[in-house]
C-alpha cells in the first residue's frame, strides 16, 4: 500500500469551513428553485395541455436534483458527523480532466453570442485511492512525493496538505543535467552533436505526418470554402468568414512549416543529444487525451506504455534536430528510442 488513512474528529476551524460549505450549497438551491418558479413554472402550468414539455422538463429537473442532492449529502454528513480522514502516502499518479462546453446566449436587440466554459478537475492517486484536489495542491505536488492530506470524510473537501518528503533522485543523475562551468564561470550545456540514424529519420517522418494529419481536414474543408470563393470571384464570403479564413491560413502555414522543417533536418542530418530528469507525470482526459511527463526543462507527450514505464528521477536522453530544435524522440535506460507525441516547438529561422 502506498498510503495509510486515519479517521479523526474535525478541528473547530475545519468544522467552521464545513458549515460554510453547507450554507453555500443551501443558498444555491434556494436561488435555483426561485429561478425555476419565476421563469419556468408559470409557463409550464399555462401549457398544461402539452405533456411533452412537462415530461422533458421533469426528467432534467429530477436528474439535476439527484446530482445536487448527492453533493448536499456529503456536506450535511460532514457537518453533523464531524469526521475527517488523514491520508499519508506516496503519490503514484496524477490526473486532470478538462471539459470544454459551448453555449449560445441571447443579446440585446435580438443579437446572440457564444460562450465557452472550460472545467478542470484535478486528482491525485495513491495506488487505487483517487482523491480530488484543487489546482494549487495539484500543481505543488508531484508523483513520487510523500504527502499528508486532511480531507472531510464525506464530501472530500481538503482542509490541509503538506509535503513530507520529495521524490528521491540520485546525486549522479542530478550531475548529469547540471551544465559545466568554464574558467569565466559561464555555463556550458552538456549537449552532444551526433549524426542522425535511420531510426531518427523514421521518428521525424512520423512526427511530420502526424502534424499534417491533425490539420489537413481544416485545410481541405475550409480551403474549399475560402479559396473556392476567391477563385469564383465571391470575395465577400472570405471577409464574412474572417475568423475561419484566419484559421485556415494558420493551419496551412503550420503544415508548410513542418514540411520545410523536416526537409531542413534531413539535409542537415545532425541531432543534438542531452540529458533530462523526469520530475513529474500526469494523464489527461476530457476533450483532449494524452499522457505527459514533465522534465526539468519541458513537458513531453508520450504514449501510454512509456508513461507507465517512466518513474520519477529517471534520466532520459532527449533528441532534437540541430537545424530547427525539433524535439522528436527520447531514450530511456533500456536504450530504446521512443517518439514524442506532441507538436514540436520549432525555432524560427
């Protein structure tokens, strides 16, 4: 087990916070019911002969009430039972769920607009234990750390958290990433230039094809509208669709940029190799999914098998093209070369 839990009574200041949470959710419920009463209820009663709107409204209302009741249950039990859990253990994984929703809203004089809402939910894992936390705790704590977290037993509201011990990293691995210093006290990065191999070119080609594939549908679909309109003499359409025209231009520019960068790297045929330490990792779900490791220098997107294999404090060899700085792969202790899944940040030349 990577953790232990102890159940104790809430402290006075924690009980005060539990009471504040309960009052807040009760006020929200009162506002919600008042909104339903004044804006929907009278209209529903006036259309009592039409059963379909009432049934649809009733289903959604009951679903929302069930979710709200579940949340309220946790806050009510926290306040009356006054118990909390003290979790002590080592973080084994991190998870962020990002969900973006789009909604339309009416404006003045019949105008309308779109509103985009992004919701982020953060979790820490202790073996099979999954604990929701806020963004500040999530950002402060890394996989491999030994931590202590106090949270309410029922609503899982976090009252207190601290880091007991950092993840252990050997001194030899730290020395491998610290730059050398010359006689003038200037830092000399520990980088080596090597000839690219066939495996390097294969990874570069995969990265180029992935970058093109991610944008080709935008270029084709919007290009048919934007470029087709220009050749047809319908200049007004690209102007009316100005945001989409800009989107098409940026996607097309990015594709050309990756094609030229690939050619430049192939013509140069040289790569830069340097060491980095794995300091954290997390998985992401929601609108975009992926597995990420955070090193002392950058964030790298990897596949799931690499993600499970890599541990905190591991030393990896990072490979980037000399011509454009294209980070295209990395090597672990098994001497296997793996691809980087995220788009490259290319040097502008």
